[in-house]
C-alpha cells in the first residue's frame, strides 16, 4: 500500500495548482510499464523541459526518452533515424520574423513536414509562439509591433495543423495566457539561448507529460466515479441534509469542470456511501448545483464496499473498471479500491474544491485532443441501455426483445467524413477491438482517401426507439486480388449485446464476395481487456484465422444473426 500512497502524494504534488521545481524534484520514482521515444528537431534548447518530464510521465507508468537534433534553423535533416514514437519540431519563431511573413513561415514549415512524412507516419508536434510581454509594447498597436507578426503566425499555424493529418499543436501561446507569471526570462536567454522562465518551463513540461503524451500513447479514460461528501461539496449529506451541505466557490467550479468533461464524452457516475433517495433529493433540490441528477450515467449510492460498486458501475456502462477514475477524499477508501481493483485510476479529493479541480484538469488520460462527435449522446445512450435491460428481462425471447427496440443499422462504405470517428474508435475501444492496431491519422487517411481502391472500410451507425447512438463500429479490410485481410474490427461498448456487430459483419462478408474475394484472414492481438471480441469471433472461427473460405464463413455468421429484426440501410 505504500506504493499507492506514494502515487497519491505524487498526484497531489505534481497536479495541484501550486507547481514548483522543488515538488518535481522531491517526487519519488513510480513503477514504469511502458517506454517511448520522442525525437526533437530544434532551433533552441529543449533539454530544460525534457529533463522535467519523467515525474509527470511516471504518473501514467511511462518513461519517455528524447533524441535531440543539432540546432538547425533550416530544418534540413528532420527525423533522425525515423524510429521515434513522436516527432517534435521545436522552433524559436523569432528567428524568422524579420525575413518572412507569417504565412510564408507556415508554408515553409508545411514543406518540411511533407518531406518528413515520406519516412514516418507518427504524430508530429509543432509549437506556436507566445506574444511578447515587454512593457515597451504597451505603446504600440498590434500592427506596429512584433505582437502582430506573432499573432498572425499563430493563426496560420493553427490553420495549418487543423488541415494537416497527423499534426498537432504545442500551444505555448495558450499556456502563456494562463498568467501565472512571466513566460519569458531575459537572463535565461543570455546564459543559454533559452527564452522561457522557470515557471513557463514547469508548465510546458507538465503539459507535455500529463496532457499531450498520454493523449497520443494511451486511450482516453471513459468514466469518473465520484464520491460525494467533502468531494463534490463541503459537508456530510446524511448528517446535514440537502440544504445543510455547502457549495463553495471552488466546488462550484469543480462541478462545472465535470460537466464540461461530460459534454466531451466522459461518463459521470456516483460511488458514494449514502442512501440513493437522499442523493437524488440533493441533486433535485439544489438549484445552485451545476450538476443535476440526469447528468450521471449510473449511480451506486449505498453501503456496499466501493470496489464492489465500481464493478457494478462498470457492468452498467459496459466498460472495464480500468477505464474509471475514482475520486474520493478518504485515503482509506482509495487504498481499499487499489487493493480490490488495482487497475482503477485514483485521485484524492481536496477539501478545497478548486484544488481538486486542478488535479482533475491535469490527470493523465482526461485531456481531449480532438472533438468527439458522439460525446453529446453518450450519457443518454448509457441511460437508454439501462431501459433496454429492463425490456430484455420482461421480453418472452431474445428476438422479441430485439424486435421491440426498432433498431436501424446504417452501414457506410468508404465514407471519408468518418475518418475522425474511425481514429477515435481505434484509440478508445478496448473490449471489442480484435487487432488493437491503434491506427494513426496518416494510416487512416491512406486507407480512406489515398489508397482506398485497395481497402474496404465499413462504418456502422445505430439508432433505436430509445436513442441515437451515432457511429458505433467499423471494419477495415485490405484487399489484394482474391484475398482480403481484416485489419481492424471495432465496436463501441455501448452497442454490445444486440448482435449489431454480427449483422454488420455479415454485410461485410457479402460485400467482399461481391468484389470477387474468396478468402479472408483476420488480424488479432490479445490484450488485457478485449476478451469480448475474441469470444464473439470464436463463435464463427474457433481455430486458424488465415485464408478462411468466405462463403462458408458467411453461412456461419448469417446463421448466428437469428433472423435479426433490425432494419439495415446501406449508404454508399
């Protein structure tokens, strides 16, 4: 248990609102489960930042090593040996502002990125630039000062990255706007040609270590399990009643952050030692609470062990417990959770709601890189699943249950507008994911646009009488003559239990046969959570997965569809 306490202390010290070099240096080394390599091509020092990232990366069990280029203003030899997991292009943009326009600078960088893309498909990160904070700039307008060039550059870079697949922004300008001190330090620049202050360096290192790197290297967490008393508010509900507990300014800000996370696709749940009727009365009576009862996807408010309740919540959401972040103010409860559910992520709530908010804001696995088109429907869809379970129990048969749902399965062939959703499914789906391929954006672009003649991509949308689930699954096949290889099989956990994957798979096989494909091989990778996908596949293919006869496989899959009552729409 000492390791867990060390971890909780590290989270408190590294993710809280008061970030200091002393706290970073004092943090203890945590167990490492994965290693990554980052290549940095640069025109200014990066080591001051890179040397501070290990404690932050340790919070998610990672060790990140850096490979540095020489200083090269022309960026003439990007990428090193091209073996890195991430590429950073780290530029002092002031070098260029006297000689080229912001648009020319962005176009020049784009040319370098295109050259680099010829040898690698990993994510490329590029930094923008903070606007100068010099006092003498006060007397000059935006157009009459360096600030104008910098602001236009940042707009050009944002547009470039928005329209360049596999390219992301290190938003130094955004970090500078947080205003926790001066971002630049002339003394550092004079000594080492490094322009940023110590406080700015700490912020950049934390941003990389707990936001950007985890967003690329690990799936986003799916749910937060919340304690209530002295976590979402001050006080004890069972003793002080609905109107006795206090919503401080910090707790109000915390609840607003949690709502934003919900709207981004994170499922909010309650895991609390309280009576459920009291909890419901609290959220229905307190108009000042930003979070309402309907915002929770699932609720366990009772006196059972919280580890058991996490299991129950996971079953309701149809996700693995390891996809949860459990937040509680009681260290003993966190230790019990770690003992019974060692893969659940843990965060210790603070009496100050704003401090809890800070720790959540920086917790690895919550940062969102791209908008999630299905986020708005996720909580409602999970709540609808609970209604479906009641219908299933009362139905006379499984088929009559399916028929009562009025399902519509929409199947899209090679739809390029679904590339972003395919990327999200590939990185977020854990249970029904056969290959665990974790496709890159560049790979998806090639599959759906550049070389689509060699691929068949099926994306699946689902709706029924209870909810619109959106795009919930995908199959990706690489076709070579009369042979095909299924390289990606993905279905969201929200859609499982209704044989949608089987109906869609049958369509995929029929389509391959119509393309005169005879044999199918299926890529699989066994992971810690994807047993549901393996169990499903074994229903049709109990043995070897190479060169399967398509006609025989289709007969077996169609037999499993059991006259499925869903209406299937094909959209080409």
